[in-house]
């Protein structure tokens, strides 16, 4: 499969994603935000970091970059799109995903390993996971508090568009296992066609047992099936 990683000023997880994709044997290219065309891609990744220093608000400026028009066209044509952390924020800014990422409830930057539960394992991003499987991934964000209106929340539930929820190591979903105040512990969502995934945790940081674990591998390997 062919992949493209979009790089913005302030991206700091683009190389991590590239390493993860290479490990999964994707044929990857890095695409600078000022480009006006995308290479042929089966997967587009918008990585984490602090695009434009989170000036104005997270993802606001990146969401207006030249390359974004091509990302939107590709996504609407069915290309798979993965937005991680700042990438998730950028996807909500473009309207490819609905809702928004607010300041963490603690009003502090959070960088730590957390647990999430797989809520839907019947998508191209999650098919190699088991339903309700608990993963240990890393988060590093200041605005990870997912929020949306009631109608959209009902849609997320009714159409099985919630990808992951924050939980404890035993899979219990509660206020205590919610690191940032996200609505109903939501850690990641899909669009209605399920070809776009936005998630705050970083799967690319958990692809090597020597330095972390391999809980993030199946986000990428599921796409290869």
C-alpha cells in the first residue's frame, strides 16, 4: 500500500509515523503542507505535533493549508485518512470529522501512557483488534477533550462510529479513567463512511516492544488486509 504523511511547521511526530509505516511495509512519502498535489495514496496520515505552534487554536491554521484541499478530495473519494493527536484536531477544523477538541479539563498539558478500549473492530483501521480489547498507548496533548453536540453524539453511538474510549487497565470506562474530560471518554471517532479515523492517542509510539509495546501496530497492519 502507498501512504502519504502530511508535514506542517511544528509537526513533531511525522518521522515516528513514517517509521511505523515503513515497519508495516507501506510505500510512504512525506508531503510538505505547501504542496498542491498528493502522490497516489491508499492512506493519508496527518501526524501529531503542534502545527503552527497551535497559534489561534490547535489545527486552525493547518486546516487552511494548500495541501488540505487535496486531502479533502481524496478523503471524499474514499481514501483512508488517519489523524493522530494534532491530526485529529486538524480533521475537525476541516470538517472531515465533526466535533471539536477542547482544552484538557485540568487545563494542563498531559503526557503519559493511558489505556483505551476498542469499541468498534469492524473497520479497515481496527479489524486486527478484538472487540473491547484494552490497549496501552501514549497521549501528549493540551487539547484532547473531545466534545460534540447531542445529535452528533447520538449518531456516533447509533452508527458505531466511536473507535476508542479511555478506560483503565481492566477495561472499565469511568470518570477516573478519563485523562482529559472527553465527552463519554471518547478517544477516537470515525466519519460515517469509516474511511477517516481521528484519535488523540499515538499508535505510532507503540510499534516496538524494545522501546514501548506493540499495541499500536494493528492500526496500521489492519489496513494491509
